[in-house]
C-alpha cells in the first residue's frame, strides 16, 4: 500500500491546518495541464480535415455531448462544459496513475468524495433554483398512495443522500483494488522469476500481469464513464424531477 502514501513536496500550513503541496496535488495539476494542453493544441489549427490530435479532441467532445444529450436532454447543453471537465479530469487522472511511479489521486476517497460532494451540492442547488419547494416532490414518487409516504419518503431521502457516497466509493474502490492487484502480481513476477536456474515460474504471473494491465486501462476509462454518466443522470433528475 506504499504506492498510496501522500507525500508533501512543499510543506505549508495555515495555523494548525496542513495545506502542503503533495504528490496528489502535483498529479492533479499535471492532469489539468495535460487536458488544457491537449485541447488548446488540438484545435489551434482548426483544419477541415483533422489531424490525429484534433480527431481525439473532437471524438471526446462528441462522446460527452452525446452522453449529455441522451441522459439530460437539450436543457443539459448549458452544463456540457462542466460534464466534459469532470470526465476529462477523472479519465486523465486514472490514466496518469498507470505510469510507473506515478500517484493515482482517484484512488483516494478524500479526492473522489470531494468531487462527488461538489457535484451533489451543485445539482441539488440547480434543482431547488429551478423548481423551488416543488423539488422535494422528488422524494415522493408520482402516483404513489399517500399512505405509503411514511415509508417511501425516508427511503427516497436516504437514497438521495447516499449518492455522493456511492459515486465516490465506486471510483475509489475500483482504482485502489486494481492497483493493489497489479502490484501483487508484479511482486510474484520478481519473486518467482528470480529463482536460481529456473525462471519459468515467473512467466505465468508475468502473462497475467500483462492481461491485468490491459484490463486496468479499460477500467480507467470505464470508471470515468460511469462517474460522468451517473452525474448526468442525477442532473437529469434535478432538472426534470423524474
């Protein structure tokens, strides 16, 4: 678990509050720089026949635009920049964590929960701003009998309040477990492959390590997709009160 240790690079404090610039903050800064650099340089030429970099940017744009359109509708278009930013930040953070020696900031519940909580609070504020007190009808399904209110309302409230928890734990758990498994199999490769006069035992865990690495790249994209699409679904609930 040493790979998940947060290490301060620039020690800073405000009174008793530790605000040091850490390896986690560094990787977040790098992620933002990579995203900004990719988008700026990809559209700088604005060619009618896009090059590779511009094609990647346009593909990402169309992918997220389609996600917003399908899950939120036309009213979600104004929130596209935020949704695109969330997807890009999580995806690039996941992928940067696959580099040897890099720190995966999405493997920390403090980071994923802060993101999920910000999304939850923002979506709730949007719902209240659009619908006023009618927003709270979300906690009582339309057409349900009034007699069921004492049971349904607490269930719906608990389900709604658990959204940031489930959203953050899903991303954090998948990234953490995936990296732990990779580290374990890498240890098997070194231990078994270094046996004197017989390196064959290390071949099997090495083959599994290659397969798991490919799977982890897929999981990195999948978890960014799930995090983003759930955010879109929650936004749709706040806008349309479904």
